[in-house]
C-alpha cells in the first residue's frame, strides 16, 4: 500500500505520543540516540525507541543499538526496538546489520468520520473496569492474533475458553487499572456465544492509538471487526481525540482500514532479536 505524502506536524504528534504513552507503566534510560522503556507495573514487554527530539532527525548509531540490546539482555527484558521509518531513517540499516528481524507495518491515520456499524446478532459495548468478561475479551483477542490475518478459521469460543485459563490475574488487574484510570478504553463484541472479539484505544491528550483489534477466526467476515473499529473511533472522538491512528498488521489488513477512512502516512518498524536456538 502506497505511503501518502508526509505531514511533518502529524508525524511529530505521533512521535510525541509514542514517547509519552509508555511512561505511565515504565521507567526510562537514555542510551545514545535511543530511549529504553523498562516495565514497572506492566505485565507486557516494552522496547527502545529513538529519543524524542522535536524538529530534528535522530541519528541512531551501531554503538547505540549494540549498547541498548546489551542493556535489555542484562535487565532480562525483550530485545526490541520500535520506530517510524520516515522520522528515523538511519535505524533500519543499523538494526538489520545488528542481526535483528525487522517487521514493517502500515502506519495509518483516520482522515474522515467512520460510519457507525451495527451487525445483526452482535453487540459491541465499552467495558467498565469491573466487567466480569474482561478475561474473555483478552482471550479472544489473543486467539485472533495467534491466527493473524483476515481469513475465516476454525478457532472460536472453545479456543477462547482454553486460552482464557492461561491469562494470569496480574494481566487482568493491570487492564482493569488502566480502564479505571482512563488510560485504556476497551470494547467487546458479543454474540449469543459470548465474546467474539474486542479492541482498545489508549488516549494521551488529543492523540490516541487503536490497538489490539481482533475477532475470533470463526466469527470473521461478519462485520464484527468494523463494528469494533467504529465504536472505538466514536469513543475516541467523544473523548476529544483529534488524531486517531493505528498500525496495521499487513497490507491486506491496511486495505480494510482504508475502506473505513484511514490512510497510510508512514511505516512503523519493529525489530526483534532472533530467538536463541533450543
């Protein structure tokens, strides 16, 4: 999918968001041209990103990457880097030279209103912090991402229920805190079979990112994904978000978001160290 002409002000707003969003659940360390986010109360791993320097292009050196990877290894945290290719063009060749596996994903911004989407037999609602079926939502989203893509598949509510048992109490407690504090807004899609999908947005000021939108493979191609997206956008706009963005998992997924009003503005990169051989 083609990247549209760059809007420096827009990309700077997104970079500011990327710098601010992890700080509520992480401490930071500065490593050359990189900022390392180390989880504090989060059960999820973080990463290192180019240090925010508004109005300038951060240059990341091989020494910076080697040093931050060593620090992550010492801390026992994920060896991962994230960045926007258009704002830090120096990092891709350096990351690849360091032996990291780099994924490149369409970074998309909402350009126009998203029409409300209702699906017969599917109810999409915002979760409160005490929602009893929050573990079901987490499990359904995990199953969706374990079976990435848009294809209909066999994994359904049985897979959701099986995976739910493996989600620990700390993860659910963390999500409840974020919802209660207004740092995460989560929606769930439910049918007669219970939860079939969900997603979130994470506001920071007037910018928010849509994350973790997923539908059980057995429930795909019925409109639930579009309904989840539309509800999240409505919630974000209702809470004052002027910039709504997301990273699509593939060009095919990006095309589905383009159909509801998102356009590609850049490329989000995620670099990870290859797994050690068993």
